[in-house]
């Protein structure tokens, strides 16, 4: 009888301990463990993160980090922490959190446009993915990469077609660069290449001209006409005389692309720079900015006309007045100069 009581007591204690253990395991795995009030919270895990890094990232978001750690170890996630962007939903349990961090890396939208240099592009992209601006600029300027893409440092900005793209947040600088090279080749399909050839231009030259068109007119519907002016000048051997190239040369001289220049002065036209299209005929060595796709297509689909000159139209701001000869252009220009002087715009 006494032995039976001992056995029964041991069994009861075993059941109690087992029940406690089962409850602990169930709670650790399947009880809600989020501490945030929003519907979702995003976690950005660096590529080389470990559990110590994860503790710092997750502790503010979880009710009990230690129970998460136990489940992560049990599921062997702690040995293979993965970088990326992850969305945790309010009310998730540890099992769901570990499964999410293991397999639900979310893409992010990376967008860029109108950067005037590779450095500016690197800074813009570094705000949106894990890669920093230094690693990005090094990847952009890599000589082997430039040779593979049949481009130079001066023309390489044209490789990066402005748009919105999906990347994983933990993409490296090389990942970004290689993806952009593929997008560039996809953009320059046979139809666009054929149009470029018909104008006697290479893709790099099209982009260089499109950058000028982009800066000259913000009106998409006017860009094909502006492009037609410059193509007419190129075909006739006339200098492009594009003010935006002078502004670029000024900024380059000052080593400050954040400088705001609203008026080009006559003295500026003498700057000795290959980007100064008043001083040097033909296209500049490379694009003065990253042109929109609309500007590139404006060059490829330029208007066929007899205009060789244009100046800002003060009667219809944003647009320009076009002229076929210098006499007509000078009349239009006088009107513009009177207006700009009346605004006291000296620089």
C-alpha cells in the first residue's frame, strides 16, 4: 500500500511537471508575444547580424525576448540569422515570428531620378537599401564593370535608367549595379536602338542629349521639339549652345552641385570646360544629369522641323518660343531679357 502511494505520488508529480513543461512550450511557441500597437512593425536586419544584434532590434517589439530566443534556438534559426526587411504582425506568436524572419524577406521600392552625378545617385540609393554610399560609388566606378558595359566614367550615369524598382533591402552594391545593367539592356531594345542609329547616335550619345533636353524643358509634350532643335544643330555642325551645360560646368568648377544658378551670364559662356557647349561643338563628354525616360524617348522621337533656336516664353511659362533664324530668335530673346531684368534675377 505504501509503495503504491509512492508510485502514485511520483506519477502525479511527473504529470504535473510534464503539464507545466507542455504549458511552457505551448506558451513559448503559440502565445502572442508582440508589444507594439500598430497592425505591423518592420524589422531591418543587417546581412551579418547575429542573435545579439537581433536582441537589440526585437526587444522593443516583443513582450518577452527570452521566450523568442528559446524558440529560435529550438528551430535552429539562431544559427542562421538572415538579413532583410521583415513585417511582424500584431499578435504574432514566437513560432510565427521565427518563420517570418526565416522566409519572408520583403522587397522594398527603390526609386531615383534626376541625379547629376554618380555620387548623388549613390547617396540616394543608400537611403533605400542596406548598401552604403561608399560601397555603391566604388561599385559604380569599377573599371572592369565599366568596360563590360562598354561605357566610361563620364557616360556611366546613363546606365541607371530612372524609375522605381523592387529590391530586397539587404541588397549589396554589386547586386544593385548588376540589376541596373540588366535593366539598361532591357530598356535599349531593338526598337530604341534602331531609332538611335537612324539619327546617327549611340545610346550613350542619346542619353547625353536627352539630359540637355530634360534640363531645357520640364514640359514632356515640348521635349520632342526641343530635341529636334539640337539634332538640327548637330546635323548642321552648329554648336549646341545649351545653357544647362554651362550651368553644369559652373557647378563642376565650384565642386558644388547644390549651387542654384537661375541665370547664365555672358562671362559664364567662356568657361573652359568640355561640358560648355558654347565653347566646344558637339555633345558634351557625358550626361549633365540623369534624364527621365520621357526625355530619352523625346530624342528618339524628335520632331522633324526647321527650328534652330528657342528661348523661354514669358507669355506661357514653362514653354519656349522657337525660331528658324537668328533674326526671329533675337526678337524673342529681347522679350525674355526684358522680363528677366524686371525680376532682378542676377544669378
